[in-house]
C-alpha cells in the first residue's frame, strides 16, 4: 500500500508542479481569450482586467464527452456511476462558474488519482473549458438530448459502473 501511496503522491506532486509552472502561461492565455468579456477595476492604483468567459452549453457537452468526464459522471443517465451524476437542476437563475470550479477543486485529489488510474493521464482543462462544462451541467435543455451517441465509442467502453470509495491512504496528506 505504501508503494501505491508513494506513486499516487508523486503523480499529485508532478501535477501540482505542472500547474505552478504553467501559471504565468495560463494568465497570458486568459488575457487573449476570444470569447470572454472583460471588466476593468482598479486596485492599489492599477487597472486590472477581469475575464468573464462566454458560456456555451453545446461546447460543454462536447467537452464533457471528449475530455472523458463522462467516464465517472453521468448526465441524463448516460455515463459512469463512479462519481456523482451531474444532471441539471430544474430551475437555474445563475451559473456561478467560480463556485463550479471550486467544487471541482475540492474533488481534485480524487479526480487526479482516478484519471491517472483509469485513463492513464490527467485531464487538463482551460478556464474557458471549465466555464463551458459548467454551462452544460446547469443547462437542462442541452442535457435533455444528451445520449450515448454524443460520447466517442472508445470512451463508452470506459464507463465506470461502480461508485468510487476513496481510501484516505490514497489522498495526499493535509
């Protein structure tokens, strides 16, 4: 069990180092996002620009399938049962992309471990992609016509049928 834990910790540390080293690049990419609105604000005498992505539930639907989120999560009964279903609530007044990203962050340790084990790699998402997936997760209309046909054939064979039980030894220590 210790060797597995060490392997998982090394995967987590490698992922964290990639994220840290990519932070300046990600910041540069965000400034040039073609589908984002910008808001100006001032902080300590400097003008700052806030990027607000334009949401696309249709792009989110494609990403949900093609980035393999559907391996563990289901929508409209399609997908894996290893993680919580992501069916849209009946009524949504707002989509809080930051709250959605924060929920993903809270599950990041487990998602990274299982992506590495099940897919052999870690799924990487841009801020725009997270926003689009959030739009899909909250869009009942987009989800209503989501079927297995939306999922690439190879990914359909990867659906996890059993809920994942997380052993505390598998996660990085606090």
